[in-house]
C-alpha cells in the first residue's frame, strides 16, 4: 500500500472514535454526521483489513490492531497539525482549540478561575479539559497528544519532554478555631501529638511531608487518608484533626470554613511545580501562547510572604530545639549538602530528587 492511496482524513476519524468511544460523539467533535463517520470507518476497515472497533452496547471498543497503532497515528496527526498551524499567524480571538491539561486538585483550584477568566476575554472560542494522568504515564500521554500540557512536581523525563520550573511555596497547617491543644502558635511537639489527615489521590504511599518527617526520625499519626482537600478541610472544621497543605491552597480554602492557618513547625521542603510539554508542540503557537498565560497566572507575587518570614524563622528555631541532638546533626549535614536552587528555568537537581519526589504526593 502506498501513502498516496490513503485519505489522511480517515485517520482523523479513527482517532476521534478512539478518543470518544462513540461514533455519534466523534461526529460532533468533527462536525460530521453519523453516516459520514460510519462511511469513513468502513473505508478505513477495507483499507487496513481489520474491524478496528467492535461495538459493545453504545461503546466502540478498539481492536488490538487499533491499540497498537493509535499512538503513532496521534503523533503523526499532531505533527501535521502543528506544521499547518505555523503557516498562519496565531490569533487567540479566532482559536477554537480544546486543550487537555493534566493537573492535580490544588492546581485546578489555584489556576483555573484566573485562566478561564482570561480566556473569556482574549480567546473565547478556546476550551479546556482537565484530567489527572499518573506520573509514570505522563510522558507517553504527552507524546501521543492526549495531553497538551501538564503541571506536576519535579520529575525525571526524557529529553523529548520540555519543562519549565513554575514556583515553590511552603507548607502550613490548618486547625479548627478553638482547637484545645493550640493556643496561638503551633510548635513541633504539639503537631506530633495530634492526629492528622493525609490528602493523596493514590491508595498508598507517603506524602512529601511524611517523607520529610521520616528523614528526621519523626512520625505523625494519620487517621484519615482523603482524596480531596476540600472534604479534608470540612473534617478539620468539625474535629480536632490537623491538615498540612501548601500555603496558597490553605488561603483559598479556609476563609469559608473559618479554620486557622498555622506555620508548619519545621524547616520542611517546599512544594515545587513545573510545566511539562512534548517537543512536538514546542513551536506550536497556540500551545506556546497558553504556556505563557499559565506562567503569568502562577507567577509568585513579589514580597507576598515577607510579612511571615520572621515568624517562620522563629518557628524553625523553636522546632530545631525540640529535635534530638543526633537528628539535628544529621539535619545540619543534610542542609549543607543540598545544592542551592536557581530561580530561573528547571532546577538542576530535578534528576537527583525527581524519583523521590514522584513517590510522594
């Protein structure tokens, strides 16, 4: 079979049916009628000598033949689309692109309100679909075009995945108003004596905070592992449980629940995030424009945390005095060996710490 004999539009239909799992929905995505989609599928079946999909109820289930080639089909279509788009000037106001973003819950809360508000004004035809891809599958999803952009913790990726450091922020602890064990400031001893909520989308495994506590020979008592931060905050407001989470996330969630925010009583590592995209969309004007918009939205506000820096240092000093001397010595050796991080671009120590970070939430 020669490529000149193949109508490439048939593969556009194939990818749409695979993605939607339904001929009618695929037609809606491509602005084609159901008979037109069915006719295109028949032509492709005859051409490739394979059923391609098997109907199960209302769903079209791909055959093994389709499963084996879909990633290559998607990459080829994506490369063609990017090259065609580059022929023209990208105008956000005229764009009808739908972008698939892999985000975790906190990033949706932090970013989507501002991003959608921005799109409503400058790119009203653009739309966003969010999903959560497992970290081990992220590179494959980016390469196939199933995901356009992802925001995740620093991870080791191949050179085919581009990445840019976005920000880092400290952790804080929230407790209900009138918590009987917390008068004003939360110290390390009190923190460790309390019962805790752990938020994670995974069934098992420690979070970054638990990894840090373990490194110091410390442990907290977790009595609830929750999938969602907001429900965890609701539990905090009705119980004496504590929840440790990123500072801006706490600021977004706690006002309506009237919980109190306390500094985390240890000089713990900060949550970091990076933006990821595949090399095939490096020069895609629409993808590049969206990356720039996301960077603007997530850019840290200069001086926003100056007012708490002195209190954070005092809290760290108090916490240090409560750690047994051998642990303090190991902590000191560890802190002197940590490389300083550059504030621009991707951090040089991503590859050193990526595996450990990826194991923690």
